[in-house]
C-alpha cells in the first residue's frame, strides 16, 4: 500500500504541477521560503518537513519508514512524470488536468496513510491536532496555512491552490472511506508496545 500510494500520489502531484494553475499549500510555503531567503528549494523543503514531523511527534504522531519513503519516492515519481508531461496550451485542458489530479492525489494519500507506516510532513501536521480534528478539515487548515504563509513570503497562489485547500482533505477522507482504511497513525513510538 505504501509503495503504490506513493507512486499514485507522485503522479497526482505531477498532474497538479503540469496544470500550472497553482500548487498545494505546503509547496507554496516552501517556495515562499526559498524566495525570501534564497535557500535552495530542497533545503527549505527538508527543514520545513523536519520541523512539521518533529512537532507532530509531540502529539504522538511518530515518523516511520513511510515518512522517509513518502518524501523520497513521491519526489522521484514527480520528477519522472513531469518529464513525460507538458502543460496544455489551452486553459480548458489545464482545468481538466487539474480536476483529474484530485482523485489521483486523494487515492495516493489515502493508500499511503492507510499503510500505517508513518505520515509525511503535511499529513503528520494534519493528524497531530489537539483536540483531534477530522482529517478532512485539519488537512485543509494545514494546506491553507501553508498557502497564506507562502503568499506572504512572495510565492504565487492560484485556483489550484484554492482547490487543494478546500477540496483535497474531503477527497482524501472520501477515498479512505471507500477503501475502508483508517488514516490515523500509531500513537506509540517505533518499537514501543501498543497500549
């Protein structure tokens, strides 16, 4: 589930980026940091990811092998798929590509989180709320906060960014219910006994 989910998620991210109508809030935040500090994107991405995963650990959402696999494999898949796709010339086809990206993204996130091997940075932040909030809403808040932060730091937002903020969390929740998987991760540290 983890590997399939990450490949599907990477494909969805590439579709979102190829539509060129706005990125997800997390990437917008990382891009804003790169624009305002001059740091390389991968460095900013690594720092933000480590901070979010560390903060999630305080709420007993622990990283696992899936946390690392998600970051690495999704990045590789995005790179490969972006090399195979080109942004359509017409806005209507870009909108179709954007709309098609959402079920792919939702399926990928639901599968990889459903593997219970560890959440990636944005998903870990969404799962670590106290008191707990339904993923479909907490994920929207995380994506929205990232988009606002990135925009304030100089990054561009678009209709795709807004669609991610308002639609992706509920779409992941729907995909998880259809697949009958639980999005929540283990609340014991790796190697610890479940209570």
